[in-house]
C-alpha cells in the first residue's frame, strides 16, 4: 500500500520536477553566459516586442491527418542570434514568453504547469541555439556558413524541444502521446525551417539597409494573411469532401450494423478532435447509450469526457452549443474546465421534433492555441442530421424486432421468445445442474380489472413483473406468456432446490401494494418442472408446467412440482368439467345443510336453531364424492358458476320455506363468489326466487369471504346495495384472517361476520387466537353486527365462546352438513317448530 502511494505521488510530482528542471536550466544559462558589459536596452525592447508579435502570428495546416501549428517566433530568433549576446537572448525570451503565457494564464483556464513549462522551454530553446552559435561561431550575414550555423542551431533546438515536450506528455498521458509527438516531428519541423529561412532573408536585407524591415514587415503580414486564406479555402474543400465520405460511411454502417463505431471515429478525425461522444439517455425499453472514440484509445469506450449537465442542457433546450475561451457562458466554461477540457461542440440528435440524444466532440488537436469555431459547430450540426436519420431508422428496425419478441406492458419477452429461450436452455446440458422452469399464475387479476379498471390491472402486472425480476436468481430468463401467467427459467443444482426456490419466490412476490388509494394483494400459484427429469423439449415442458400450475392453486403453499400423476389429474379435470355440466342438466347435485345455533347462557335457549347454511355436494358416478374445493373452481373456469349458484340458491330457498317455524321461513345462508355478485342480473334473479318461494329477503344471507370483500369492494358495492334494499343480509366469511378489511364494515351493508374457524378451533390452546376472537366480538358490538363462530368442535370451545358473549355458532359439535331429509329430522329433534328467536348480538 505504501509503495502504491509513493508511486502515485511520484507520478503527480514528475511533471513539476521536469518543469522546475527546465526553468533551472534557463537560470543556469543566464549565469553561465553572464551579463555583458553593455546593456542594449533599445534593442532588447524591440526584440521583446518582436517575439510577442511573432508568437501571436499562428499558422496552422492540416496534412495527412495531422494538424501542424507553429508561430513565427523563429524569425526574430534568427536576428537575435546574429545581433545579440547569448545572455540577452535568453533574458528576452524569458520576458517575452512570460508576458505571452502569463497573459494566456490570466485570460483562459490554462493550468500553471503548462504556462511555466512553455515559458521555460521557449527560453531554453533560445539559449540552446545561442550556445550553439557561440560555440561554432558565425561570420557576416552574407556568408552561407552563417546561414547553415543559424538554421542548424534552430533545427537542433527543435529536436531538443520536441524531446522535452514528449517527456512531459509521457508523464501526463503515457507512452502513446509521446509516440504521437515524435511521429509528427518531421512534419512540424517544416514550420521552424520556413521561419528560419524567412529570418535569414530579413537578416540579409537589413544588413543591406536598416530600412528594409518596413517592406519586409508588410510582406510578412501579407504572407500570413494569404496563408490563412489559403488554409480556409482548403479547409472548406476538405470539409465538403469529408461530408460526402461521411454520408457514404453512415449509409454503409447502417447496413453493416456498425453505425456508432464508424461514425465516431471518422467524426473525430475530420474535426481534429481528441474525442467524440454520442450519448442517448435511457428511454423506455431502450437502454442508455454512451460511447466515446478517443485519440488515446483503440475502439470505443464508455468514458465520456464531456460533463453530463452540458449534454443534458443541449437535449433539454434543443440548442447546439460551442464552448471555448471566447464562446459559451461562464458556467459552461467552468464546467468544461472542471472536466479538464479546453473546448467542446455539442449538438442534439433529433427524430422529427423530438430530441433523443447528444453528439459532442471535445478538445481540438493542436494544443492550447487550437479551438473550435462557429463554422465547426455548423459542420457538426450537418453531421448530426445524417447520424440522426440513420440512428432513427436503425431504432425503428430494432423496435419492430423487439416488439415481435416482447410484451409491451411489462417489457418482458413474449411467449414466442420464451419458447425459443427454453429450447436454447434445453440444448445445453451441464453436469450437476437441472433446467428449472417456473410458471406463475397471478391470482385475482380478473377481479382487480373488474373492481378498479384495467389500468389498475396493468399496474398490478407491472408490479408483479418488477418483483419477479428483483428476486429471481442471477442469470434467470423471465417472460410473460399469457395475460396473467409469467415464466421463469434458470439453472439450479437439483429438483429439490427448484421447489425451494419456487416457494421463496412466491413469498417474495406476494403481498399488498397500493393502486389509487386501494390496497391490492398480489399472490400467485407456482408450477415447477425440471429438465431432463420431466420434459424433453420446450413445448412439452411448457405444457407440463402449465398443468402443475393449475394443481398448485389447490395446494396449501401454492407450489406444485410436476409429476406423472398430474397427467391423469388433468384428464380428470377435463372430465369433471363435462360431467358437471351433465349433473346440472340432470339435477344430480345435492344441497346439504349445516345448522347455526344459539350459544347464550339461557338454558332454555341453549341450542336453539337460528338458521342453516346451504352447502353443495356432488356424488360423481365414477369418482365418488367430489369435494367442492375441486369442482367449484372448475365451474368458475368453465362458465358454469352462475348456474351452479342459482341451483343452490333455489334449493336453499325452497327448503327455507318448507322448514318454516312459527316466526317464518328458516333463515338460510348461501356462499357467493365475487364473480357472481359482479353479474348485473344476479339481484333480479334473487328477487324472482324469493318471490317464487315466498321467503322474505331478511331470511336470506349471502356469505362472501373477507379477502373477496377487500379486493372487490368497489365492483361489488352496486349489487350489494341492491340486495340490501331487498332486505337480503350480507355475511363476511372467514373474518379475522386480514384486518385490512375492518374499514369496509362501515361502507358495506354488512349485517353479520363469521369468525374464521382457525381462530375458533385454536382459542382453547392459544391465547393469541382467543384474543383475536375477543377483539372481533368487541368490534362487532361497536358496529352492531351479528357474529357467528364457525368450526366449533368441542364443548370447551362452546364454554369459552359463551364466556366472551358470542351468541351463535356452527360446527361439527352441533351437526355436520346433512342431506335435506336428515336435516329435517335433526330440526324436529331440536324442537324447531316450537319457535325460535331472531339472532341479535346484545
């Protein structure tokens, strides 16, 4: 760790050490040369001004992909080498370069390291040239030997200067930048050679007559102006050629699916930028795109040098932006400088009127003197228009491909893509692993759609998909294959691990969430199948996991592993659906009745019948007794539930009138599904049956479970209110399993609640269950609601309920559900015809 810190400190301090070394060499030269006896102040002042003017006369040229930039400081240097002692040459260069780079440091965000290094290297180069001239010696201005010595000194100085610059670049940016500096040395040498030759011409003519500097100065200005005009014309021609090539490149790149790769590299080259970046923020199913082509990197990276806030501003305002020393706001320049950049161009990428991304280039190659111009911004806008069209077409093709394989609501793969993924997974066998496939069938999606609208149902589906993705094992494939069915495929160690994973996932995805202020509970049945144990191909696997999922709805934990026996169970289910229809046609279903009795302490009233619950039973000719838990869901899924309910209700009301007591027909309770209550015609059918059998509405109670009350309240309220107007009572069955429904007691016409049998049966041994029963009874008294305790099986439970002042109950302790003839006999044994009082909690 200490070594790493030392290396880091060394790397940071090395550029400064080199700069101090160069400045120290300058000071050493002054000491070595020593001040001469005379002080040519007039000449020194004139040469200082000449160096300042020459350094501001910048000449740039693009050649073979390189931008050559040089100033004309070598022209006055030639004259200084001839006329001035070495001491004054070094001192004048220190003063002139100090003024030049010091002014740049104050005007623009250039760091002190670069300013000091450039100042030091300018003086060091001049001192080196002066030392060479002094050591070799020169003659008159008209001798070729003088010319050779001066030009040679300047060339050698250029070589030494390049070595120092490349050393600094190596310390700052690594070896690639050093290689690039030397690769362009031969090209950059053309500038000093030209300037030194011009300087020699100046020297010869001035030696001929001192007034020659006037026409020579004018000539120099004309040459610089013509050079810049020529560079501008050549650049315009270069831009037109590059635009043509770029357009062809973009078209070809779209066809070869290499659009961004080709675009950014070419864009960076012909704008002579150090980096080019395309940024497209994440939008819906489209992920974020952030790719950069940089001079120092091979290929594309996701390292974006341009600050995010500048790119976001371009997207938000839809305005192109040029940021540099003389362009952009102070805030923009400050943000750019904080990122270590000198200048940048940013333009929006558009699709019609919509802006979906940003194209940017940063830091023009050529050093601190090179900046982007407004004409470059216009060029980048033209380029961005071509890129936008190509990207937009590419995105359209991608969207069509994506939509063909994905669910638009959740963004998950569709059934078609899921089957392909399953087949791909089955084709790869990994020793010690199984391909586990889980199917999740969401509960109550139809009820949510009916109660709260399809928008709420869509929200529930998205939330379920989010939870499933959040808690699924790593590298899992998740798809939506039907309206309320999701599939998850992953690799696990064994079938047992698959079952445990299914149970964990079911626990993770279930639970309430809020839609429009209403708490909606999510849950699902989960089927599990593994390969190679139970399936050979994707179609067979999907078929078998679907069968396991249907069976999972009837299991205690909601999870079912596929086994061979499920095939026969599926056939049984299909057969039962057809047989149920026949049984309804031929009136083969039976209705049994279980009594409700009083529990108060009055010995005379103990055991008095207060009503009965009608329960449907089916004796199948082949399978024997089929449990309601099995055939009622079949009736619901095959559209026979309404008919089944009407059959039970008709028989219940007929027996209610038949077993009438002194105060009227026997009160009768019938279980209802929310799906039945959502039928707008159901209240009319109830009214017709009540009138046919002569039973008052207050003698009929409909029981609906607590969970159904909570989830279906908005949808069920109209039907419940109509039934309430007819006098029909509503009972909340299995009450106590979820206190989330307490608030609904004030909004719904509820006259009775039935305490869930799990709490009633456990109250004798569990204090918590007893506390829940007691709380429910207190709540009922507060709302003036009747209470029935169901599931009573022991005398001890009866005594405890009496102690809590619960007045009514039902369960095997009193009687099992009985066929009509046996129930009539049971009623006679209870003295029903002697009369009974209406149940009411006091």
